[in-house]
C-alpha cells in the first residue's frame, strides 16, 4: 500500500461519512420543516380566535425554527459543496 492508496482510502471514507451526515441533516430538515408547519397552524388558529399572546409565542417559536432550518440547509450545502 502506497501513500497514494492511503489518501484514496481516506478520501473515500470522508465521502462516505459526509453522505451519512447529509442523510442525517435531511431527516432533521424534514423534522424541523414539519414542526414549522405545526407551529404555524397553531399560531394561525390562535390569531383567528384573538389570542394574541399565545399566537405571538407560536410565531416566535416559528421564527426560531426557521432560523434552525436555515442553519441546517447551510450545513447541508457546505457538505455537498465540499464532497459533492
């Protein structure tokens, strides 16, 4: 085994590990997206009945989840940009 072989094996392992991370991020993106939908439904329901304080709490939670979703997409994009 030569140094080039070690580099090739390490590169393959890096790509495989990145693939696992992308799969994990995809699942997390799906989960957070579903949570955003649920929180949005709750916020709209509270707004409809005039429960502004509760609606604002749901709105704030939706904003927090949206920021988390942006971070997850950024991480996924960084992995796919680096490892294709």
